[in-house]
């Protein structure tokens, strides 16, 4: 048995804590966990290690597809693995050898239940991950093997004594210990079966030194067996731990899928590696769960190294930005995506640079802080990475902020980094648009016929208006 059959591949550069905060991933993990600390930990661990190998992503997608088609079986497998880990963790008393034996005795029953449960559902699963897992359980844990293991564990209790032989070494010390099959019930436990001389030694009942020496002698004789038992117990424990955590991630996916589809929201398996990022009805899952619904957006960014989003304040720009980042991350973890359709190239790292405060302070200290954070992000970037910027460099005047942002954008996109940039800096957006670069896509917030925001993001040129009427109405009411 070996863990890892349900997972595959190496992760990309993991998002930093700040990136996770900007994308509000805590809400995603909470939705996957439903209050279960183990599921929360598994969901967090996996989503913070996105994959870059399309084959590994496809492997997880197929495993997840099996889970979505057989949710009750997957939950039962996870519950059994969790129970096994919990019961093993309760065994903490006793010497190492006796503790290992108790763990192995307990594991035989749990492995038998796992094998039987897997055998009962094997035909419903088609992914290579589950197929190999179930085949491994069936072939390596057949009944003859488990019965033989239980018989051996019963012998290792040494209820009828220990038979061992040794030679005399230098200084009449014992050496060359060899353990023999322990005697069973009704069999002669004496050493006379091994030595024609029949010489024996019996520790006197009143000799404390002899009785103190016996446990040390026993431990010495059983040292190799004790190490083997401990290694076996650790192997079984690690198997159940890995199975619990891997299945825990997929159970988290099931929880999230049930919550989203229960609201009538679409989910889909994304197309991995498509050079032209695109989406239909893409939405931000955490906000959707919080509000009980979502406004979806379409995206066609063929050949775009830069996506720049402008428009009215509180029009959905930041939500759209998070939806792009969250979908990219979920795709690269082998998950479904909150959209009707989603396709994107693999990103070699997903990074964010969001404003840390909502005020419009233009102090030099705030700008220095933004520049320092951007410098730290740039140090981690590599070609093929995805950078999400939300109102970056808005803490200074428009001309200076536009100058800084324009230089950074041109440098990064020139090095092969994809950038999605949400901004109110019209001067920046105007300059980028004036270059007439086909590798740039410009989006803006949509407004209905009455001028109200629809919270949808649509293709559109940068607008010089700051929508002051919205601000006036919000402060003073309708005129």
C-alpha cells in the first residue's frame, strides 16, 4: 500500500499569506470544511500548492470527477480513514513494542473494512487514481494475508514465553542473539528442545538484581522485532494519514460543489493549458455563498498579456479580479471552477498586489509601503506567472502613480508575466490603451439604461469620468 495515488505532480510557487488574504481564500476553505478542522487543514494545504503540470492537474480532475459521481462512497472512505487515524492516536500508553502491536492489531480490522468498502464500490470508479488504489487494496490486503498478519501478531504477544539463542562473546558476554518461533499453548517452552545438555538457569525469587536484568535482556532479544513492528505500525499510520488528508480535500470539494449548485450556480471542469484565457459566467464563490447568489462575467482574453479593468467605484471590479485569481488557483489544484466554462494557461505562480487600506492617503509612507510590497512580489515572479493588482499605487498623485505602474506593467509583461490590473488611474489606462498593443484587453464596469451599475465587467475603453454623480447621490441623496 502506498499513499499519493489520488494526488500527483509538484506544486508551483505557493501563494503567500498576503495573496491568500487578498483572494479571501479563508472563506473558500471555510465553505469546504463546514466546521471540520481536518477538512479545513486539508483544503488549505492543497490550495496553497497549485500544480503546474497539466497531466497532474488532469489526474486530479479525473479523481474529482469520480468523487462528484460517488459522493456517499467517498465520504464513507474518508470517515473510515479518519476513524483509523483517531483510534491510533489514542494508543499512547505502554512501551514502544506493545504500543506498535496494539496499533497493528487494530489496523488489521480497519484495513479489512477499507478493503471491503473499496471492493463494494470499485466498479463505479473509473479514474486511474481510484482504480490503482482499489486494486492495491484488493491484491495486497487479501484475506489470507490479513489472517496471517493477525496470527503473527498473536504469536508476538509471547504469552507462553520467548525462545532465543545466543553465543558467548568476549568476556563471556552474550552475542549473536537469534529469536525462534515462540511456543504455542501446550508446547514445551524450555530450552531443552534446543540444547542436548539441558542446562538451565532459574532466577531466584529473592534476587532483585536478576529480576531487574530480565526486562533489559528481553528488550535486547526483541530489539529487531520491536524495530520491525514500529516500522510496520508507522507505515500503516502514514497510509491512513495520507488517505484521510487526500480524501479530505475531495470531501471539501464535494461540500463546496453542493453549496454552490444548491444555490443554482454553475460549476465546470476547466480546460487546462488553453493559451487564450476565457470564461463564461465566471463568479467569485465566497461572495456568492455569502449573498446567496452571484453576477457572472464573460471573458475572452486571447493573446492578452495585460487585462486592465476600469470603471465606476463599487461596480464589481475587485470582485471580478478575485474571481479570476480564485478560478486560476482552483483550476491548478485540480478542482472544478465557479463558472459555466473556463479555460486558461497554467500560471507558474499566482501573486497579488492589493491596496491594504481603503482610504485615499497620498502620504509618502504609504507609497513606500506599496513599493516595498511590489518589490517583494517581483522577487518571486518568473515567466508564466499571473499577477493580480487592485488599485496599486493609488496612494500618490495620478501622474506619479501612472508613471510607476506603467513602467512595472511594461517590464513584467515583456518578461512573460500575465497581469490583471484594476485601477482608477485614468492617465495610466489612457497610456496603455494609446499604445494600441494587441496583447492588451480593456474592460470596464457596465451600467444599465438608467445609469445604475449592473456589477458586470464588459469590454470597453477607459473612461475619464470618476462617476462623481454616484458619489454625490450616495452622500446627499437624489437631487
